[in-house]
């Protein structure tokens, strides 16, 4: 039987977390060790000490081995990946982790069935002929689509080819052109490109970035779950634990 989009994403995120996809669907909060390597990697190889996905149907917090006991103790009685849970985990790991950044985000997805194409105006691939697009391409590795207004690129959607299943999108718009539909236009071009390559379109943003979430919803992205993680200090050696 062909798996639906959410089931495919469950498998993908479970592989990133180092767990079974059933853990994201059994109504519980799990803490697991990431045992395949000594560091967790996500979003073009960024080293993480902790990475977690929280759905309405289940939550998994994945940590490098030396942190598992501390995290497990800190989340006793917790069942979701809400801000309260994130607060206690961050606090418990403060003495142990050299963190460059903590993030709290939400993850969304879009497939052919949910997509709403809002492309308008001049929108095209600007990867090779725009300075900002070149920087975005260098960072993420995918094509970059731009909305052309007043003779210049005013909004960019960079494709982030994260895996063989799902490709993410990164959006930037000049401040004076926000709220005019430019972000929706470039997002739709990027989504079409992703579909043309047989991938699921995914979108990640901070939980507090309401404008980004609204843009995603407006073109057909659906809520998948929350994420939470700790970006490692690149100068830390050994890897994380003090």
C-alpha cells in the first residue's frame, strides 16, 4: 500500500532522530540516544546536540548519549514539545552543553493535493544572475527563484535539498515589498520546482514568525509538528559535553 505524505515524513524525521516512526504516533514523549554517530546532523549538516520533533500524536527528543539521562529526568511529567518543555530542557542542559544557538520552530509540508499556486508577476530562476541568489545558493545548494519588481529582485525563495524525500524552502523579501504577495509568488515557484523533482515541499520557521507561517498556509502548506534543537558550538572539543 502506498504511504501518504505524513507517513513518509514520519519515516524521514524518524531517520533523522534515530528512532522508529511509531514513536511519533503512540501518544507519548520519548527521549532517545542518537547512536549512529557522535553528533546529530540536520539542515545541511549543522551539528546538533539535541534535535526533536513534536506532533499531536507523539514526540521524540533525540540527544547525543551523554545528555540522555539529564534530559529524561527534566521532562518527567511532560507530554508535548511546548515552550514549557523546551524551557526545562534548556535549563537542565545549560551546565553541560556549549550551545551556539537554541531554536524552537514549526515544520510544515505541502504536496500536490494541498498546493495552491499563487504565482503572480515576473517570477523566475535567478540563481545565476543575482548576487543575493548566488549567496543563498551557495549556502543551501538548491535553485533560487526571484520576484522581479521595479526592475530588480525583491523577494527570493531558495530551495534546500535536505534529503531524497523532502526539500525545504527559505524565503527572503526586501522590507519595503513585504505584504504585497511577493513571498507567495516565489514560494509557489520553488514548490513547483520541488514537485518537478518528485519531492515533498517542506517549510521550517520559528514558532513566533507568524508572517512566515501565514505565507506557508496561504499556498497550501499543512502543519506537521514542532521542532526544537540545540546547535553545537563549532569550537567545542570534545563535541559537546563539558
